[in-house]
C-alpha cells in the first residue's frame, strides 16, 4: 500500500500562486530596507546549541528544535547518568546527544555573526535578513513551527534615531502593502522600574513574563501568575495601578514619572525606570517630528518576552484583523557580550511574513496581476513551427520578457486552457501562414487584440506586450 504523503504539523507547502504572493511581501520589505541603507546577509539554518540556549528565557529554550549528532549518537551514552526519581532528565540527555539546533530567531545568530566578523564590517552595521526560523510550538491559527522572519537591525549605535528609523520602516512597508497598523512601544527599563517600585527588583523577569500575557489571558490571570511567583498583594496593586493608566502618551509618561519618583504606594524610587521614561519621551518626540503616518502609542503592558531586550520594545498589530502581532522587536545592549564583544548596543525589528501573508489574504490586498510570472506563451503548432519560433523566444527572453514555449504539439484548446489557468496575458499562435510571411502572431488574451509582427521586429513585439 503506498505511503500517504504528508508534512509535519505547523509547516506548509507553498504553490506557485502563494509564492508569487509571498515574494510580493519580501520584495516590498526589501525595497524599504534598502532605502534606509540596510544590506542583506544570511546565516545557517543550524547554529551550535550553545549559541542558542539561554538567550530566549526558560520558555524559549523549551521551544528550540535540537538536532541529533550524526552517526549513532546514543552509542556512548550511559543512560543511568540521566535517570532521576522522576524519570529521565531529557534536557540533560539532549545536551549530550545534540550539539546543534535550528535557529529560533535571526537576532541571536546576527549577534554571533557580528562578533565573528567584527573585523570585516563597519559600524554602525545595518543589515537585514529574510530566512526561515523554527520553534517547537503548538500549531494554531497564525502560529507555525516553521515560518519566515524579515529582520532589520542596526548595531554599534545607541542613538534613538535608529529606533525612529524602525518605526518609519514599519510605517512605509505597511503603507505600500495598504494595511492599517497600530505601533505599540514600551521600554524594558520602565519594566525594570515596575519591579523596583513594587519592592521586588529580583522578580523583573517573572513580572515581565506575566504582563506580556495580558492581552491573551487578562489582568486577573496575570495577577494570579505574579502571586504564584511570590509577589505580595501590595506589590501587585502597584503594578495594577501602572497597567490601568490611561490618557495620551505625554500624560502616561507624566503619571509614570511620578510613580517612578516615589509617588507609588511603596514610596520607592527607580532611577532605571526614570531613564526608560526619558528614552520614551525622546523617541516619541522624534516620531512626531518625522511625521509618521501610522498611529503610534505607548503601551505600558507591552513586555516582549525575550530576555535580551534592554531598552525600547516594539509591537505592531494589524487594525481590524484578529491575529497576533505582525512585527516585534527592541533595543538590546548586551547580546554580543555573550559572544565576547561587550558594549555593542543594537536595535532591530522582525516582520512576521507568515502573519502578514494571512492579513493580506484576509483583506484581499494582493495585486491581481501576481497570478503568473509568464508574459507570453508560444503555442506549439508542430516541429517546423517550433524551430521557427525558438529564436524569437530567445530574443524576447534576452530583453527580460518571461516567455514560455508549450512543449507538446497538442490541441489548441488545451494550450489555451493552460494559458488561462496560469493567467498568461499573451499568446502567440504562429503556423504555416505566418512562417510563409516571415511573421509572428501575438494575441492579447485580456483585450482580444491581435497583431502580426515581422519575425525580427523585437521592438514592436515588446511594445505590444507592455
């Protein structure tokens, strides 16, 4: 019995139509990246596991796809060394038999790349990458185990002009894609301030992980999670007060400045939190001066779960469309230090290509002319006619026209149907009469207009195909 073909859950095949649509996204994003002076690099799908572990927090480490060492990697393993009262210590065992892992994102490999190639690049270093990443997540709508990220980062500068550029890039990309978005911004220093003024500076990661789930699970569940991490009711009340702040950006910053400066119930001051508010104030001033069209707001519940963020953090959501964030990123000061190059600050944002695809599909925003990459199809009328048209096809391809020659001399209806299914706009039916006259016949399948051209008159054919 033949095997039923299938692919792993959380992965997808992409046909010709889908690839045309996905390339439309990638080409749009690339064009914007380049106008801001970013250049492309690529890194391997696999990284050393030591490069990946510990960079995404405990929950992120669980989502890493580990790659077994080649050969019989279990042959020298003493399994009794990994047995505990609760069973096999699978985490320790995986480290023994797995030295590599599929990349979880593009930022950590980028930091590794910068350190490894620091003598070959100029700082500030502006790069973009468009490659797949993998996460051992539970597949669901808008969440996949294999998906593409479009990352743009600049490293080697602490200026918030870089943060502004990322907001401008987001604004421009979604303007070109004709998708209305909302840009949310916070600052990890402000989140550190949360922990300090509520009296639990050592719980900043626990607090951050909890409030990052606010949109998904609601305030009560977030507070319950913080209780489970050891926060007191008075500490939770301070954080609740912050999360419920409303008003304009300026009003939120003013209220937060008062709380960070001893105005909360605890009376504690957070210098780190105040520094974060200064950075937010500066960034929003730059955004206003630059005339960004998309709405940009401060969101004090925005946390972004990745542990390496140290400053501004971003999240972008499509308006009027039920899906998670379609972009996210932030400032990181210490990432390259892990690889031996301290003090190299960077900031970046990642465009979630797969979710953007779903949004464009949902809004029917893809251009209608993406259905075929072929402009002209030469019908196959027989072996002699084939020899006659091949030089013409070659000449047109040499001028950049996408040309197909139907391979089989079959019924014209079948060849017309082929052109129709692929939405090829032009068809050439050149038979014995055209050959005798030294001509090429071309028909516009959309308008019905048909013309005959001299075989060597490539310029006139090109003009008709426009």
